[in-house]
C-alpha cells in the first residue's frame, strides 16, 4: 500500500473558486474510483492558499493504472482540469509508507495537525518504528490519525497527523505530554536524529472523508 499526499498552492484569492469547482465537478467526477481519498483540507497559519489531500493506492502500479483510467474520464479532463489549471500556482507530491493508522477520529469537528520531521540519513525509519511503539503513551493525550515515512521526494522524512477539538485542547494535550516521564525518555533517546521540524494546521473541506 502507498499513500500520496498532494499539496496545491493557489494564486492569492483563488482558493475559494477552486473549492467550489472541486466540490461540484472534481470530486463527483473522480469519486473513489481512481484511488481512495482519505482526506481533503485547507491550510491555516504558515503557508496559506493551500489544499492538502491524501490518497491511498494498493501500489505504485495501481496508481499508474488508475491515473491512466482517470485521463479517459471526460468530466475530469474536459470540465475539471481546464477550470482549475489557471488557479494553481504550484503542485507538490509526497509518496508515503504507512507506519501506523490510518485512524479516523471518533467524531467530526475541530482541526488536524500535520507534523513533518526531516531526519539525518538512515534515521527516519528507526525513529518512526520507535514512535509507533511509544504510541500508547502518546495517545493518552490525543489520538493519532497516522504516521508515515517518506518514500519520495524526501526519503528522510516522517509525517504524523493528529486531530484536536480546539487549539485549547491541543495546548493542554501537549503541555500534559511533556510532563510524562516515558515521553521525555523517548524524546531524550531520539536526540540528534531530527534535522528540521514543520507543521501545518489543516481544516477539513465540506467534501473531506475525514471531517
């Protein structure tokens, strides 16, 4: 199984137009027939004017086949793609290997936090496995959606996603977490592995499977 995380950056002022086109044309045309959509979000804080969407395929071979089939879908190629192309400034893709999850939140609402860590070469996989093993401790404070290692274009990367009801709930969870001795021990053992840390706050679209 492979996951594909796509990030679209739009020209300022164009994202709402894209959302309407995706809702009325793109998602009905594609559905879940050309890869399984796991979630569809807009970004808050940091880089704005972005859409993030997560897709699941059985393999890279299946992805290639399904995208070939999608190119034969006239609602997609003639109505959707020409309409959104002028709106998009940039497209970025990550291919990801699932380590833990994907776990749909028990109830809808709130927001998702995606954390992206870049590691020294050779350290991403071992760290992700230790992270999976410490998950029962980490999930005492908030529930995990998924953990992935990067396949391409950045192989030395770990991504993990969380769902929170509110910013206040996130603040409390992380404050309590960093008072947990088991978590602090995990952090200490991983010192020096991480080179760079980034995060993005994601708000589900009306048509996202994960709300």
